[in-house]
């Protein structure tokens, strides 16, 4: 299971022709098959999301056997990365910021942090601030945490899990100084737009955790997503718009706000930036 310290990485073993092969759940087709047949699932590193642990107690369905042979769950140890990386389940209730940071200074959230370039640079530039990266993809979150661990940073941490859970149920109200939402997944197809993270409910949750005067920074290269976000935030009773930062020339490859900003600017895409303040 994914509790830090006893963390394991789940996958499946496929026995074909008596040879056992470990298959981590990175193959989405295999993942979907296993989900469908209820064979596993909990993954600390491989899966894109935390999936409730589930094991098939009955016989493996014939269709799954035909494709994969016999599937069983295995768990492999992975390196514990506390205190730089924890999952939501590792947190104890009631959560207090002092559980993560010794410094009682301001707290900022890097939401959907990816590999954590913003978190790293912000923590190095502002040692007085505490930066919490939240990333649903544990593999990416661990990469971000590795960068922080290398520099032994005490003012930056990564939480693996769904930010909606953290914002709604874990983080105390009026306790965050700034939130950064950079290049959230665009979910391009119109029928998938409902999966986009930044919607009116998300705005309400940001308002819940931010202190009065707290900031929401949002950057994206996706014009219609940006319009959707600005419409929701501009009409939200708790927020008013401030002027966004101007684009500036990076001095080197790590001098971008995030990895996605670097990627998109190098591809020549315009970047839309906005900033709001909570009343
Ligand atoms: C397009 S990437 C951008 C990463 C980074 N902010 C950047 O600009 O380089 C979006 C990230 O948000 C993460 N994400 C999506 N939904 C999330 C959620 N509900 N909670 C936490 N992270 C989430 C994804 O796993 C992905 O790493």
C-alpha cells in the first residue's frame, strides 16, 4: 500500500509459458483490464492516480487469462522519501502546517506541480516561505521530491494525491497565502472539459483555504481554458483581479516558471497569465 515507510509499488505478474514477468501498472491497457476484472489495485509510483485497493478473490476471468496468463498482485519495495514526499494518507488528522514545516512563515501551494520546477525555484528564492507541491501522479511527485531532497530543502514538500481532497477536507480554512495553478491538464475534447480541474467548485475551494489577501496565480497556454477560468474567477464574490506579471526572458533553462512554460514557450505558444486576490 502507499503509506510511506511501508510503501510498495503494485503491479501484476504475468505467467506465460511458466515464466514470471513483473509488469508495473504503467501500461494503460493492462491497467484498464485489471481494473475491469478487479484484480488489484493500489500503486505508489506507477499509476496516474490512487486507485482503491481491491483484489479478485474468485478465479481470474477467462478473457484476462487468455491475454495475460495468470495475474497475481505483487508488491515491490520503493525508497521511502519522507519528509520530502508523503501521500495524503500519510497525514494525520487534524492536519497542521507545522506537521510539514518547522518555519511558521507563509505557505504557498503549487497545485498539479508536475516535476516541481516552480516549487524548487520558489523555495530556493524565498527561504522564508513554505512551498507545498501537490501532485496526483506519484511518479512525478517523487521526481519533484528528489530535487528538494538533493538540496536538503526544509521549506518545500510534496504531497501525492488529489488536490481536491486536500483543499476540501485537509487544509485548514484561511491558512494559505498563495496558490499557483500552472498549466493544468487541458482535456482537449469538449466532452472531457468537465474533467478540467479549474472550475467554479475549485474556485470555492481556493477561497476556503486562502487567507484574506491571499493570491491565486494561474498560467496556461490553452486560450479557451483561460477564458473559462477568468470567467469563473472574475465573477466569484471572494476574488478580485490584480495585474498579472509580464512575460520575461529566461536567463537559462531552469529559469522558467514551470517545465510546461519552458516547453510551450519553446514551441512558440503564447502564455496567458492571471492573478487574483481574495477579499
Ligand atoms: C500539464 S501538467 C503541468 C505541471 C506543472 N504545473 C507545469 O506547469 O510544468 C498538470 C499536472 O497536474 C496534475 N494533476 C491533475 N489533476 C490533479 C489533481 N486533481 N490533483 C493534483 N494534481 C493534479 C497532473 O498529474 C500533472 O502533473
